C-alpha cells in the first residue's frame, strides 16, 4: 500500500515539478516522462502482487472533509484495471518525449506534461479509492486533466468545440454519479464503500444511474458522442491513454458499483447485452464510414466497449441464473478484453500517431505506401489491426473467444437456463460475428490504404520512420498482443481474484470449467502448429523460387496505359458498398460536382460522415433548450416600473400562497 | 374626539392620494405630498393617547418639518432644474387610476379582515386607510413616467407605512423613529441628487427612456 | 473579560476613517488609506470575532449591539472581501489616475463612501435591534448608490437610479415586515425597546403570534430579498454590478447581497420556532432559491457581457445559499460555507474581469479572447474562478454544493434536488462555452497587457489556492465555526 | 494412438481430394453445356505446373503480398484439422472450436484482401472491397448457423455437434436444421465465390470478386492461392455434408466413403446451380446474404423454442 501512496505522490508532486520547469524544454521533457515512468513502476509493485494472488490490506486515514476519508485499497478488480493504466501511461510517456519534440518552444509543454501526470495519478486514484468523496474528486480531476490535454492545439475551432462537447458530456455523466453515490451513502455520515448500506431498496435506480453515469465516460451508445470528437483532438500519446485506459475507468466504476447492489436481476444483464450489441455494431459501422484515421480509431473504442459490455452482460445473466460457468466466462472475457483493448488500441493510436506525425495528415485517403518508408510502424499497426479484429492467434481473439464460449455454454448441455437466460446467446453470437466481419473490413481498409499501394499524395512519398523513443513502446505493445494471444490461459488465471471479487463464485470448482482452459491451451497448440506450417511453407516456397526466374514488373493494369497512384482505391471507395448498405444509420453527406460539358475541366467528390446520435438527438435537444432560454431574456427589459411591479406581484403571490 | 380627529386625518390621507391619482401636474404632486407630510406628522398626537408625551411632540415636529417642508423644497428644486412640468401620458390613464384607487380601498378593507391585526389605536379605519395609501404609493411608482413622480410615490408609500406602524405598534423607541426618519430624509435627498444628475445627463427624467441596460 | 465595548468602536472606526479620507491630498493616498484602514478594521474585527467564537456572544450598549457566531462569521467574510477589494482598488484605479479620469475629487468621494458603506454594513451585522439593522441596510443602499456612479456615465446613472428605487421600495416593504414583527412582539408583552431586540424575541419566540409573524416574515423576505438579489426581485443586480467600478462590484457581489440575506437569516429561527419548527419559513427560502437558480441559468446561457455574467452568477449562488438554508440541518452549514466560498471566488473574478476590461477596453466576452496568453495572472484567474463558479471539482464551491445536494436528498426533497441539478447543469453548459472561447479563441487584434506585479499575482493565486485547499481539506476549526453559526440558525 | 490415426487420415484425405472438387464442378458444367470439358484432375495439373514456374512481382508489392498465400493456406489447414468427418472425430477438438474454425477463415480473408490492396491496382482494390463487403455479411450467417447446430445438439465443439446429432435431433429440430442447411449453402457459394455471387471464370475484371484479387499472383504463390481456394471449398462443403450425414451413424471406412460421395454430390450440385443460374447483379448479392442471416436467426430461435 505504501508503494501505491508513493506512486500517487510521485505523479502529483512530479506534475508540479514539470510546471516548475516551464520554459526549459529539455528539462520539462525529462522530468515529465521520468516522473510518469517512475510513478507507474512504483504502483506496478502492489498491482502485480495482487494479481499474483496476494491479498492487500487497505489504507484508511481520516480526512478533514465531510463524508470523506483517505480510504485506499487494491483488490483483484482494481488490479486488472490499474495494471493496463500504469503500463500504457509509462509507454505513452516515453513515446511522448519524441512526439512532442516539434512543439517545443511553440507551446507550453510544461502544462501538457503536468496534466499528463495528473491524469495518470487521478486514474490510479479512481481505481484505488474506497471512499465516495475521494472517488468523485479523483474522477473530476481525471476529467479536467484530460480536458486540458484535449485542448492542446486550442487555436483550432474544432478542437475547442471538441473540448466543450467532452467536458459537457463528462459532467452530465458526473451529475448522475453524484446522485448515485449520494443514494448509496444515504443516511451515513461517511461515503466509505465499506459503509454503504444495503441498496436493495433502490438497486434498480442505482444500476440505471451507474449505467448512464459511467457509460458516458466509457462511451456506451448513445452517450458516446464526445469520444470521436475528443480523441482525435488530443495528441496521439494522450489519445492512446484516453482511449486505451481512461474510458475503462467507466467500466471499472460500473462493475464496482454492481458489487454494492447485491444479486443482479436478469434485466441488468439484458441491459448490458443490448447496449453492448448496439454500441458494438453501430460503433464499427461509424468507424467504417470515417476517413479521418483517429476518428476511425475512436469509433472502434466504442465498438470494443460494446464487446466488453456484452461480456459483462453475459456474466451478469450467469449470476442472476446461478450458472457459475457462464458468469465466469462472461466476466473473464469482459475483463480480459479490457486489458487487450488497452494494449492494441493504444498500440494503434501510437502507430497512427507516428504515421500522422510523419505524413502530416490524418486523412487516410491521402496516405499510402507507408510500409516501405516506415516498416516498423507498419508491422506493429498490422499486429494491432489483426488483434482488434479479434483474429487468432492474437490477444483480441482470446477475450472474444471467452465471451463466445460463455454464451455457447449458456445454450449447451453444461447448463440448463430458462429461456430468459439462453435468449441472450443468439444476440451476443450474432453481434460478435457481425462486428468481427465489419472490423475486418474496417482494418483491411485502414492498414491497406495507409501502408500499402502507392503514396496518394506527394508529401507522403518522402516520410521517414519515427525515432527510437517512439518505436520502442509500439514494439513492446505489439509483443504484448502476441504474447497474450498465445498464452491465454495464464492471463485468465490472473483474472480469478477480480472475478471472485465481483461474483464470489471463484470458490466454485465449476466456475472455471476445465474445458475452457483446455480450449485455450488447444488454441495455443494450434497457433504453434500453424507457426510451424508457415515455416515449412516459406521454406518450400523459397526452394521452389530459388531455381526459377523472379522478375519485377508494374502492377497488372488490365491494359490501361498510364495508371497514376490517384487511381487507386481510396478508403472511402473501399468502404462505399457497406456504407451504402447501412446508409440508414450512417447518413454520410456527399458533396459532388460532376464533370460537365464536352471538355470537363474540374470535378470533385467528397464525403463527410455524420454521427446520427449527434445530428438527430443531441444537437436538436440542446438547440431547443438554448432557444427557449434566449426567449426568457425579455424578462430583463430595462423598464424600472415593471421591475417594481415584479416585486409587488411576488409579494402578493407569496401572501396569497402562504397566508391562506 | 381624538378618534374623530384621527379618522378625519386618515380619510384625508387617502383622499389626497386619490387627488394625486387624478392630477397630472408635478407641482400639484409636490404640494399634496407636503400636505400629507403634515397630516402624518399630526397623526401620532391624536393616535389614542390622552395627553401627548414629550417625545411624541418632538417626533411630530420633526416629521412635520421634514415631510411637510424640507422634502417639498428639495423636490421643487429638482423640478425647477428639469424642463418637465406635467406627468405626460402615464402608463395607466388618470380615470383608470382612480378606478384602481377604489379597488385598492376595497382590497385593503378585505385584507384587514383577513389579517385580523388588532389595532392599538382606537380607530377602526387606521389599518385599511394605511393599506390604501401604501397601495396607491406603489401604484404611482409603477405607473408614472417621470423620476420625480416616482419619488413622490415613494413618499406616499412611506407615509402609508408610517400610518400603518402607528396603527399596530405603539411606543416605538424614539431613537429608532429618528433613525427611520433620518433614512427617509437621506433617501429623498439622494433621489433628489440623482434626479438632478439624470437631468444633466439625459436632459429628461423619463424613466421609460431609461432602459439601455438589458438582458 | 467582555469585549462588548469594541462593537460601537467597530462601527465608528470606519466612519472616522471616511471623514479622514476627505482631507487626503492625492488620489493614490486615498486609495492607500482605504487599503490600510480596511486592513486595520479587519484586524480588529477579526480579533473580536475570534473572541466570540472562543467565549460567549458579545452584548453591548443595553443589548442594542450583539455579536454571536452567525454575525461574527459574516463579519469575517465581510472583512476578507473588503480587504481584498481595497487592495485591488490600488491597482485598479492606477490606470484611471494616470489618464486623469480619477481625480482627487472622485477619490475623496470614493474613500468617504467606501468607509461609510463599510460602517453601515458593520452596523447591520452587529446590531441586536432589528430596527437598527433595518436602518443599517437602508444606509448601505444610499451610500453604495453613489459608489456605482463614481464616474457619471449615462449607464452608471441609469443603473444607480434603478438600484436606488428598487432597493428603497424593497426596504420599505421590509420595514412593514419589521413593524409586523414588532406588533407581534408587543402582543407577547415585550415592551419598549425590547420589542425589537433579537435576543428578547428569540427567548419569547414560542409565544409570538404566528399569524403576525408569518405575515411579517413574508414582507421581510420580499423586502430584504430585493436587496439580496433573489429572483424575481433581482433585476437591479446585473445593471448595478456591470456599471460599478470593479472593486465596488466585488463588494456588491461579495458581501452586500450576503448582508441582506443575513437579515432574513436573523428572522428565520424566530418564525420557525413560532410556527413550531414545521419548516414553514424554510419552505419559502427553498422556493426562492430554486427560482433564483433557474432564472440565473436562463440568463447566463446567452450572456455576452462578462460582468453581467458574473452578476447572474451571484443571483445563482445566492439562490444556492438560500436553498441550502431552506433545506436546513447540514445543508444550512454547507450554505454558510458556500457564503465564504462564493464571496471569495466572486470578488476575485470581479477583480480579474475588471483589469481585463481595462486591458481590452470592453467587457464583451466575444472580444475578450485568448486571455490566458494576453495576461497570465488576470486571465487564468478569471478562467479558473469561472470554472470554480460553475461548480467544477475540486474547488470549495463544488464541495458546498455537493453537501447541499446530499442534505436535500437526505431531507427527501427530491424535487428541489432535481431542479437544483438542472439549474446548475444548464449554468455549466452555458458558461463553459464562454470560458473556452475566452481562454483560447485566437485574438483578432493585438493587445498589449501591463505586466502584472508580484503583489497582484499573490492576490489572485492566493485566493485560488485557498479555494482549492478548502475544496480538498476543510480544517477542523473552520468546521467548528460553521457549526456554531449553524446552531444560531436553529442547529444542525 | 490408434484413436488419432483415423482423424488424421480424414484430414489428409481432405488435403488430397480438395482439388478434385474443382474438376467435378467444371466437368458438370461442361456436361450441361454439352462440351467435353477439361479432365477431372485438371486442378492438380495446374498446381504442379504453377509450382514449377517462376514468378513476376509488381514493384508496388511488399512482404505482405508474399506472406498472404502462406498465411492463408496455413489458416485453412488449421480450419481443416478442426473438422470432423461424419462419425470420425477431428484431430483437434475442444470446446468452442467452431469459433476458431470460422475465425481462421477470417484470418485468411484479412490477408487476401491486404495482399490485393498491396498491389495498388484499382481493380484489385475493387475486388477486395466487394470481398469484405460480402463476407462481413456471410460471417454472422455461418456463425449463427453453426451456433444453432451447437445449441440443437447441446454441445460446444464441431466434433461434439456432429457426433451427437442423432436422428431424433433431426426429428425434433428438423425444420431448424433444414434452414441452417440452406443458410450454409448460400454462405458456401458466397465464400467460395461461385455463381450466383461471383463468376470464377469470367474474363472481365470489373465483374470479378475473388479472381480479381489474385490477378498479380504468379508461380508458386498462385499455386498456393489456388490450392487454398479448393481447400476452402472442401472445408465449407464438409460442414454441409456433415449435417446431412451425421444422423446415419456410420463408422470407419464406409463412413469415409459416404462422406467423399457426399462431397462429390455437393460439387455436382454446385455445378448444376452454376449451369442453371445466371450471376446476380452485385447490388442484389447483399439481399441473398441477408436472407442467409435471417434463415440462421430463425433457425436459432426455433432451436431455442424446441428445447
């Protein structure tokens, strides 16, 4: 526990140290990054201890604050969330040292590093807090720090708009959380988690509040609108932290609150499953429509949060129908996907950042052929893409496989659930399958158009591979993706304390069925065999070609004389068939000026993807409120006589009301 | 005997207020308010006590001096500064103002019965008359255009409140009364100065055109 | 020993200083005198207030003056606001003195009125006689009216006239309320000067006639509420705040409103115990609180003048305080805490707005952009105080609002809680747009800001640090003070 | 040990016989067209010839282009070893292997498409776009279909499904299984880019899907791709044949023979379909696949009702 406190102090004090170093870029860079790395390392000690199965007794200090107390703790649940937080923070900090170089002298990087460390510390505090007041304040600090990080390039109007949407969304969520914690702590003089009274009276309301409040941070549809705005606006290493781990604190809060609420009724599981399915499918669809790389990745965060939600939903259904195997597999899948998504999403953001850094554009349609120029970045991006598509043998597959298995077990002979429990299976399975197919479409698009083929714009042709400080973190993350993918069973074992903290079924031997671990081992075995086969095939192919003539030629152009790189398929054209199929949701705007006359001079076609919830739900509502409020301005019309009339009317009304 | 005097004074108070509702000339307003000041000053002397104590006399003279002579002087000076002479078309016409006055009279009788404040003065009219004066004062403030007539409305309001106080509270400590009196004096003084400056700045004292600050 | 004899001195001292300031030679000297004198009075009253917290309520001059925990707490807040504003006044008027807009005539008038209003407010706080309290409030109205129009611009005059007339009418209404209270006291056979002594009324509260007391309380709420800027009697407030010089606006927003609200608080325990603690009077406060929050929210959304924005924020926060008091119990404590937070935060934000207004030559937020770069001290001060005002954690205002919300839920008044949330939410969404554009929107024209001095930096950031620390750590002694003050209001 | 012989035999059989199916299909079409047609073993001849040839690579391409055929073939083999044959269990079987089976095909698709985009040719990009479009729709259909089989037989693995698919499963969940069969057949046609979804031997690149994606392959790489295509035909076909065959619980050699016969019949059926039907317009293909999805969904719900 002392380690944890030390790390928190490191983050906060070190952040201030960065501020102190304002004006000296080198110093700022070194202080900021080393503080982040040191703090992360310090906190990794207790985290790993807990993951290793050691129980950690919490810290409880008095805090001269109403309802507050410095109550910290680190159990399995906190650990599986804090581990990715710390790792990603450390790697992102290293990456940031080089990524922020070009801004040195142009911007106040000291404050940027300060808020970065503040964000890291507050995230750690959020998962470690055991008191409502502490939790809420850490939550707020987290939101504010990330907001200031999002406002990095604040001279752009779009960035300011994004920051506004982000802060508004996150605070509306926080409002629900305030009410939630006040309900939980009702009647107590303290908001300690341990002191929360039996919530069975209002468990339903509390669950809904938690889903809305934490779901806003996590990015459940339709509260996701801030994600695609805020994540592209932030610098890439920050987007990696935000998208990779910060939104997971929402998931953490949801699960943590569920543990306060007693046995879950089935409709909770159903809620999460349906929210998950909607977020997953629509998230990947919106992603498919984007050609701004970082928006695309941001929408994929929505998709993966949906997958996580489905896993948790399956787990809750298993709990409410007393099917330990289902519960275990569901939660295991959900939690493992939390970790996996943290890894490959931050990997993708970092490598995307490298590509953007080099090519100077976020528009996929202008990139192309980057693989030859930045091979390492391309390789790690490929690893990340395969992982996020949930394809074997990488880590994304393991967690999705657990969720599949959970829902299959619920309909298999292993358990006998009532119709209410098994009916979720087709939803989950179908949604996961559709998501998988569309994700493949989306990331073949992203990887293929960005890194393969020929450069689509001249300045992309002369990019260079990024430096060591940016490459090392990416390579580490890629290696982690592969490692988790081929050694799944170990990691599932690490989840046991977390799952028992939520469900309390780890004691049950049937909880982690033997066939599940066997299945994971067989996947590993298959992967090994496949690797061997690949080796053999490569060898054979080399032998065959060794004796034959291998020549280079231009791409087969079907007889067309002079193909130019601009004739390649673009991301938009690649995704066009699917976007046309789902235009009901996508509403992509098209700006088309067709070629005219016999000798057409110039013609243009451009598409602009919309977010149906932002367009048709939030903007109208906010607009209506704004119009209404501007209409009541006539009350302050400047006529003194009527002002005094207000006084008299108020007096009369009060007399009439209170002296009946 | 006392009661008769008191009632006559009270009724006169209301009638003079009505006079303001009818008239449109600011000069008339000032004269009427001076008259009211004198009447209000006389009220404590006749309010139910057999023989007026010393401090009552003292207070009475102070009130009569201020409300009856100083205020009218200040106001008429402000009036001389400004070019305005009459209350041009008020928000509510004179006839309907009178109508409102009648309503106010009835309303205050009703309110008196509802509130059931037992009056300390021997007169039953005291409270309703005071209420009427108060209401008319507020009405003047709300419906008249020129700053001056708003001050006069404020004075009428003050007179009404004073009569009300006499009716329900006896033997208010003299120090307090003087304090209140002092405040009212300063209020009118300040308002006079304000009107003076407003005249200088806008060369009108039309409240209706004094609405640049909005929203 | 009894320090009661200090209370009259507390009232007289500023008065004398005011007279003294009429004979000072130079404008700067007047401002310095204001600062030093205010600090002196603040020191004295701080000492007296601490005596009060330590021992018993002080009584003096035949019980006409009294200082108990509630008034002492208000006295402390008032002195903080006045000291800060006086210090700020030195820097604020420096520009105008340089341009000759602030001559010695202005300065003397300013000094006299400054100390005059100060002693009037002290009178309000320390008077045990409700009549004297009323006199004090009326006096503050008249004196501060001239502070608004130190510079006789047309806008200032119009604002002053509206302030003057509305508050006079309001205070007249309050006087009627006071008379009704006195009447009920006399029926309870309290005679002579006792009829209006708060302590006497408190002791005899249970035998006062409820009907009269209720009527009186209603008149008082409307009357003093006009001065306190509770909706719908708030209309003078944005005009006066926006037209007055910034140190004056700071005093207006920072304490004048609280002084008026304090008068209502004095009557609350009386009417409560007379009506058998049924929450009759607190209900009224809840209604006005919610109303003020919602109205202010409506006007904040589409506001462009930064000082008007701050003024409407005052309406909102006064509403929040009234709501907390109305909810009672722990909410009342939080409301008192909120008084301190709001006064400090609001006065600092008025300082920043004032200096930025001088720098940009306008108060239109659409033109006051990129403030952090233009003037790091005042700009970031304004941004941070605005963030704190819209209830962003971990500032102290968030804490007090949070506690008010909690006690509202505990008290089971879910309607009030939800409307409170709605209002604050609208304020947040509406004000955030202004904040972001002011903070970061690039500047069209080039603006050169005066380099801030160390003292100014300490003034601003010291206040911000205080707000931040109080939001994270509420010292025990401070909590004890708040609890004592709340006990005066009828206990936790 | 001997328990493993038979399963491995079945997988090897798949590896060997897969190209034959292509021959059968083409011969069937030839017969319908009244031609003599190419020999049944034509696919084998092509493969051998290609393996002997050299290769021509586009200058645009990178290692992704070279890796794709290898990885694709590998994942197909991985899918193959998960596949039981009628009564005989698969060499590798575990809970949820059906998911691995389908996702292995997903990996194949990922790299095929990536390789197509690697060439930077607009035609191959076009093919890639269509491929992901259609298979994104085909995937839910096949997953839901197999999952409904699993829930009908209350088992978690392909082997489990087909070993416990007793006649009375057919009796109680017959209609559901029939729907699944239909869905699987549509997916089978789509994934193997047969008519009516795609025409393997048209000569206009604009209309192709699979063929256009591999335009730039030559030599051994083309051989791997071609062999992979036939293997995919076998693997997906085997699913369908298994569903039909498993109720008659056969064992040993005769079982294998029946299975091979089944596969041949299936390919003849494909041939017949290809000769009877015309290729539908690309815009109409999604309807076909959505039909398949809805068939599987209905099947799943029916299964859930029947239990």
